[in-house]
């Protein structure tokens, strides 16, 4: 028989074990693991140019440029190496006097199969950009029937959905005026895009992103004089706001857009150099003022012990921020390339900038700031890094890293893959929005998953563990030029709140004359899930469908281990107490038998 005292002891031990296992489950690890050989084997060289699901298997593939004249598509596989070069676009597919500068996958003819757009420089010229499109068919590329766009752009164009038909268009500057080109039925048509002439900066960082929280993507332009915002009203773009870069900035990097402070609206982030040679660097956030943009500093101190670091000025790759929620706390972090500005040093490497709460007066208007992870040994082990970006290698919702480095004496970049071994009770939701051109009745019975779609906008609202309302937003594929390396999906961190998402909103661009916002809402979305949204038919949001795929996290395993451990522990204690009770019973029986024997005498 188990006594009351034994029961209390049992419960105390069970509570202690549960608390201990819960503490282990909440332990946070920021370590990185080099998994390059597992991913690429001996093929880890070239320039990573884009990401997309080329073969419609719900696994993101990698587009890599080699020798400036060849394109390889590394398809995701279930066996190591997990990315294999399956589609090869050789230099014979191009004119011999062109050099590939960027790759933009997308469905340009509306057949729900992924095509590939390539921008190229004529050899000997960097002021002209020509565009080639190769058509996708049956999970390969037709190399004999490419389309050469009959426009020469001043810079790499922005791929966007200009007319809201969910088929990507090509927007750029031609001879000083803005033009947009369509490729319906594989027939090209180009026309003037905007009502006013805009002189765009080269290199530009134009973006197609919702800037006024109406779930319709607007147009952000970087001009020779500053920045212009063109709001999408009734499907037409109207100039709304202009601004200039910070006055004390001597060199301006690529603008990036992200919900930096978790308020549900997109913020404009800008890396700058405070001198001509970029010995002093800073990162600013733009706040709309009454008459002009107000710039809030997010990071100005790039000092590491006795050395000062700064952005890298390069003629090939403009300095920029590659953004993603590394630790799933709901606030996006950044990867940057910095160089040691000391006179005798040529050290250059990738660094993680963590989004943390503001701790000084200068960033109070933003409420958040960046903090440099100087001691990230796995990143510092990669010398001469030139590009660093986030990528979900294992499709588990946790963002890993891909870093390109330069090796002296070799023409090609070396590709490094770093797995994010982040372990904490943090949650996420991963959303990808398709074109909605078809659902289950696609041409040639293809699956509609391989269509990198620019323009959709995602926002969620939820309640955190303290009972406070929280929300966050993200745009899908808002930028495409100059190695933007944006992912074809959005990963939104939820922090340590395991609650269902109360509301998840998805909006898509609207066509000219469309007065109604095309937006749909889903409720009670399970955390740690991937949501594939098919906006079909496009003009009837109530009929849109969403496919939900669950991604079990480490916390599920830890919870199971804790539960099994507690049960085993309780069983052991019960067994011990039962054995003790049995021994006591046996002792009492022997004593009783002995006492009966003497009484009989």
C-alpha cells in the first residue's frame, strides 16, 4: 500500500524531472554546422543566382551560374548529395559575346511551368542589359526556342506583376524612360509603364511590395535623386511619396524591405557608407516624416575590439542586406559581408546581424536595432566571403545559410552550406502563394507548384504567451535584380508562443480597374506548418484553397521524451514502493506467525 508520504515524494520527483526536461527543451543553440559536402558533393562551385521549385516537387531547387556563360539547376533530392545538377543550360544556347549577370525563374507565359529569365551584358559593356527567356516544358528547358527581348535595358530589370494577372512582367528603364514588357502566349509586347519619366539609379534596388497595408503590391523606385513610392490605386500606379538618402551618406547600398519591428507594415532598410572608401558604415530605417523621410540608425558601431569593419564596395555585387528570421523570434535578422578596414588587413567575411530590442537613444524611434555576432566562428572560418544569404536547406522552417567565397587563383566562387542547429521552443509558419492560374486542371496535367510568383503579401495576427496581440507581415519575391536571392516563400517566426494563429491574411496584386482588394483570411492556423495558397479563381477570394503541411519540430521530440521519462520514472518509484510494502508485509506475517507459535505453547 502506497502511503501519503510516499505519494508526496513521488509527485515531488516527477515535478523535478519535468522541470529539468523543460529547461533542456528551452535551451537555445546558435551553432552552425558545415554540410556542404552533404548538399553538393564535389559540385560546390559557381555563383548561386536564384531559388525556385523547378520540377514542382515542393522542394526548392538552386540555380547556379558557372563561367559567366552557363546555367545549372541543382534539383533537390532525398539522397546525398541532396542537390544534384540535373538541368544544364550550356553556353551554346547563348550568343557567344554575352555574359550572364542574373537569373530570375518564373512562369512568364502562364502555362504553370517554370521558365527561366536570364539577364546578360554584352562582353566589353556594363551599361547595357539584354534579356533572354528559356521556356520550361516537362521539367526541362527548351534550349532551341528562346525569346530575345527586343529591348536593351539600362540596368537589370525588376520582375513584377505589373497588370495584376499573376503572370510575371519585366519592368525597367529603357533609354531613360520606364517600360514594362509582357510575354503572353510567348509573344512579347512592351509599352510605357509610368505616367511620369523617372531616371533610375544604376544599380537600382526597385521593389514590388505593399507599402500601405492594403494587401496590394506597390512600386518602390530608386532614382538618381533618391526614392519614389508609387501606390497601386485601382490597379494603376500613382506617385505618392518621394525622399532622399541620409544627408551624411557618401555611398548608398541596396534598399531592402522587411517588417523590422513586427508591427505588420513593411520597413525600408538602407545600408550606407559614411565616407567614399566605406571605412565607416551604417544601417538606417526610413520613417515617413511630414515633409521628408526621417532616417533612424539601426547600427552605426562596426568596431570589433581594435579593428573597424565596413561594407564591401564591389563593381559586380552591390552591398546589401539579406534578410530572414534566423532565430524564429518574430523579428527578421540579416546577413552581410564586411571587410576589416585596417590599413594592413584584407580580411573579409560574412556576419550575422541579430534583430534585438533598442538599447540606446538613437534607435528609439524604431524600437529595435541590429547587433553584430562577431564571434560566430562558423562564419569566420570562411575567408574572402562575397555573398551570404538565408535558405531553408532541409525544408523544416528553420533558415540555414549559404555563403559564397572567392579563392585566389580561381575564377569560380566556392559554395558553402551551413546548417542552422538552432534549438529552442520557437515556432514558425511558412507560406508560399502560387499564381492561381489553375488548380487541379492545369495544362498538360502539370502541378502548379513551380512558379516563383512576385507580389503576394502575407500577414498574421496572434496572441503571445503574455496575452499581447502580435502580428508580422512579409512580401513574396519583392526584388529580383543584383543577386537579391529572395526565397520563393516566406518564413514568419512566431517566437515561443505555441498558440494557433488567430488570423492569416493573404493578398495578391489587382488588375487595372480593379477596385476590390483581392485578399483572403484563414483562421486557427497550426504553428510549425507550411501553407501553400492557391488563389484560384483569382477574383473570388472565398474560393481560394490552402494546403497545410505540418513540420514537426524538436520541441515535439523533447515533449515526447519528457513524457516518457516521467512515466518511466513514476513506474520505477511505484515499483520500489511496492517492493518495500511487500517486504513490510512479509515481515509482519513472520512476526505474526512467530507470535502464534508461542501462544500455542
